[in-house]
């Protein structure tokens, strides 16, 4: 994984090879063990959606997971643009607010998990049945935005070189495109997991299992929450990083 760092640090412009290198780096990050909590979030979110059994939507899992990933990639792109404008000064800004970002993510996961487990009885827009697939897409997109905040200079050794290229280039467009590409690539496994979860939920023989799938989805979200809480503690200086 670390062998990509020299290649990433040599990127100076947008070329097919530079985009390919960033795509590969993002994909490696997406399948790394540190990304498993995000996969649990995707499976839990898609599995927790209530569907109208009379109106099957075979592609709902793909639509939801794609919206979720695009929300993440958008934040990645904005971070890249900021790096292009302000250079290395933005690093201090991001690190300063990472604790709050991870606490926000933890709170969202715990809340959604408790709703799916029926411990909190509340109908919220993210989980409400909808006849329009586009509405669910934008809900998933909005949910992905706070998770995009988990992208930071210390998250992975493959992300740092991309951020350094954006910071050193002084080109917001270059930084934005590189980080958006990186975000899409690291979200590819999320799209696969979300799509598979959606297909399972839409298969007729699993319709009677939907309540159990939704509760299991809540458990997945609660399992992922401690990871993000730990990251908040790391950036808050309460515990050392592993």
C-alpha cells in the first residue's frame, strides 16, 4: 500500500495516469480494515429502509448507496478545493474540528440504530417509506455528507500524499477533482455492499424477514458507532491512536 506514496507525490497535473493512480489509492482505502465500519453503515442504512412491497425497486440499494457515496465524495472534493486555495493552513483547521465531526457521526449512528431496533419510536425522514426513489437518493446523499468529514490528513497514509498535491499545487480545481476521484473510489465497496443488501431485501422470499433485517441493520449501525467514538477520542487527545 505504501508503495503508491511516491507515485501520488509526483502528481502535478490532471492526466489519465494521475487519475488512475488516485482511483487505485482510493480503492485500496475502501477495502482496508479501517473502512469496514463504513461498510456496516452502508449495509445498515440500506437494510433499514422501509419499502412498499407492492412497488419493488430492484435498484434501490444501488441508488441509496450511490447517493451516500456521492455525499462523501462531495465533502472530499470540498476539502481538496480548500487545500488548493489555502495550502497547508487548512490541515490545522481540519484537525481542530475532527473531534466534533466524529462525535456527530457517532450520534447519528446511535440514533438511527436505536430507531431501527424500535427502542426509539420516531418516524424520521431518512427511514420513512417513500414512493419516489429520487427522494431516497437525496436523503442518502445528505446522510453521506457528515461521513465525508471522516476524511482527514491522519486517516490513511494514502490520503496524505493526495492532500499534499492539492496543497502544493495552488490549484483548487486540481485538488477538487483529485479528492472527488479519491472519494468515489473509496466508496466503491460501499456501493457493492449497499446494492447487495438492497437486492436481498427486494427478493420475495426474504419479504417476511424484512423486520429482522431492519433490526439487524440497527445492530450494524450500533456496532460501527464505537469506532467513530474512538476516533473522536483520538482527536480529542483522550486516547492514543492504535
